[in-house]
């Protein structure tokens, strides 16, 4: 076979170990070989060389160069998995997290099939599209302030056959007109405090959108408080708020919501045992 070269899997793994731990390098090398370059899983684990054309070798070198800069593998692939579906992602949107999957799974168990749902800060659209797919009779609206995020979210909605209405909206500028009501408002807003930056990995800190991640240490509940204020006028009686939260602020978020008149408050833990979801009723 002309113009091909045999690349040992160990070459890829060793190149990645210059920047990553041995375990991370192994995980990334498996994704690169099997998901991006087409090697079978069996051949990968048997340690067989991967056979590449010069163009494929050039592609591999480009992937490794990007990983050396700690670019998330999901951005390099252009997609991320969320509840068994593949979503387009790019540096303009957060990469979906397992904790957000837990939030959506909880909602699917609890909310009416024909609910009117508002997702505030939709990002890639993973929450809104997942709910639209789970509840074809629901009316799902999604807001984001970023036009770049909305472009990606709309593409995901179209690709996956969702039925979400997307709107560019600044949650702090929006004034309810008394004509729009929802059974459910859900949000995974910025909740990482700026003081937490030092503990974050470079693949998050250097690449994912700052505005979707961080909130001031002086007001960590900024977005939750504003959304709760809107909810008092936009939720039907008995309507619910569903929040993904910073694990450090479960009690504080619940107290804030109680102070705004919400009832039946719940603070739920994620699979790691951290406070992660807050649910409240108007």
C-alpha cells in the first residue's frame, strides 16, 4: 500500500504525556485513534499500529498540536455527548457536563408533558433540545445573550429534530410584558466565582467562554436572583424553577428563593455528593 505509514499507539500516548497525566493521555489517545482516526477499539487495545496516509498523519499532528495547547478534545472533534445525543460545540459555548444531564433527567421525571418551558442561558441548546425531544407536545423557548451560542443551538435543534424557539435576550434587560407565561423556567447560569479560577484546569480556563462560566465573588447569586425575580411574574401559580448551582451555594440559593416567596424548596446532590440542583415553586 503506497504512501502510508505505521504509527504506533505509543507514539500518540507519549506525545500527550508531555502535557497530561498518564491516565489522561491514555483516554485522549483512545479518542484520537478510535473516534477521530478510525482505528477499531480491539486493534487499539491490542496495541496495533495505526495506518495513516500522509494527509491523515498531517491531521494527527494538528490534533496533537491543539491538545498540547490544552484545547478540549470536544472542541477539536466539534461535538460532545449529552444524554446519548451528539451536540455541536465550539469555543463560543460551554461543553455539556454530566451534572447538567442529571438536572435534565430530574426534569423529565417531574414536569408535565405539555409544559411551557423557558431555558435561560441555553448555550449549545442541550437542555432545551433534550426537553423538546422528551416532550414533543411541550412548548420550549430558549434564551441566550450570545448570538454565537444561539447559532450553534439552532444547528443542534435542526440536526436533532427539536422544536425549540430561540431568542437573543439579556436576562437583566428583559422586562416581562404580562403576556408570556411558563410552567417551568430552567437555567444553568454562570456560577463559578472568580476566586475559583486558580483551581481550574487549563482546558476549561483557557478555552471555554468566560461569560458563561464566571460570576463575581461579590455577588455569586446574581443570575439566580434575577431569574427568580422574573419567575415571580412569568411562572404560572405552582410553576417551578430548576437551577444548576455552584456546590458551595445550595443553602444560600434556597434562602434567597425563600425570601422571594418561593415554596417547596429542594436542594439535591449530584452523583458526586455535592449540592447541584435547586428546585422551587412559585
